């Protein structure tokens, strides 16, 4: 370990270690004789950190990599949505479909998950997002769950989070939410009176005498 003095006069503790067969210089922290008056590390404090680094290196670890990982700002859900969109939404056939895909995320997911680091998102957070819509807007909520699952899968593969996907259905949300098919409200069209059937069928024949799909399918129901 040594004290490195910059051209500006700033002083920094630096440690030289062999990490997995390679010599590495690791910054320990700025120098200070009195940390209470000026932020930094005394010689004794710097030695403590140096011993900890040496112990990790001898055990096969990489203290420099751990330090860099700790300094990386975690990606938020909103940032992951933007990165996922840039990487994947080109697969959609039109700009309209891309906007539709992002619409539910913007309206329903971002207010709950947007500012959260993706690594911190848990199943309880997904439930907070879905439960207000699951029974009244089941189709939309079901699509939303799939979209969030896709974004979090991308985040895992890209190295921004670890562990199981909290938006997964099987073995996860399936045990906590009712089956969408059981809660979706089915709206039936009014039945066509038999007396009006002929008029409806005649109206499905175009001016040139050709039959539209409705007329063809209706005739197949005749005895």
C-alpha cells in the first residue's frame, strides 16, 4: 500500500495486489489526517481496508471487480423499458403496434415500478401494480403482466438483476391471483330474432350478387 499524490496535490491511498494471477492497483480512498474535519482515511483505516482486500484476493476473489460493481448505478425499471424497447420493438410490424405495446407500461406500470431499481423489484411490487386492474380490466392487466415479465427477463439476461422473475405466472403469480379466464367479464351480443334472420342475411349480399363471409357462414347453419 502507498500514498499516491496527484499533480493537483490531492492524496489517495492505493494498494497493489495480485488478483487471480494479475497485478492490479486498487484505490482505497482519499487521505486525511482528521476524517472528522476532512473526508478521507487515516493510515490505520486504509490499512484495515488493504488487509480486507488482500484476504479476498488470497481467497480467489476480486476486490477491484467488487468495488466497480458497487459503484455502478443500478438501472431503474423505466430505464430498462427504454433499453428493451430499443433492442426489441423493431420486431413489431408498425409504429402503431410499438406505441400500443408501450402504452400500458406508461400508464399502469411506470407509476408503481418506474423509479425502482430492477434488482429490488419483488412479487409484492408486481401485485401492487396488477391488483387494482386484475378484475375490472383483466385483459389489459394480463397483457401488462406479460410485458413486465419480458422487460425483467431482458434485465436479468443483460446483467442488471439476478434471481427469479417476479412477474412470472407459473409457480408465482398464478398462486396469488385468480385465473384470468375466471374473472374476465364476458359480454354477449344480443340474439338475432328468427323473424329478422332473412333480412340480415339478405343485407349481407353485395350489389353484384356476391356473398360476404357472413352470408356464407350463415347458410352453413341451415338444416
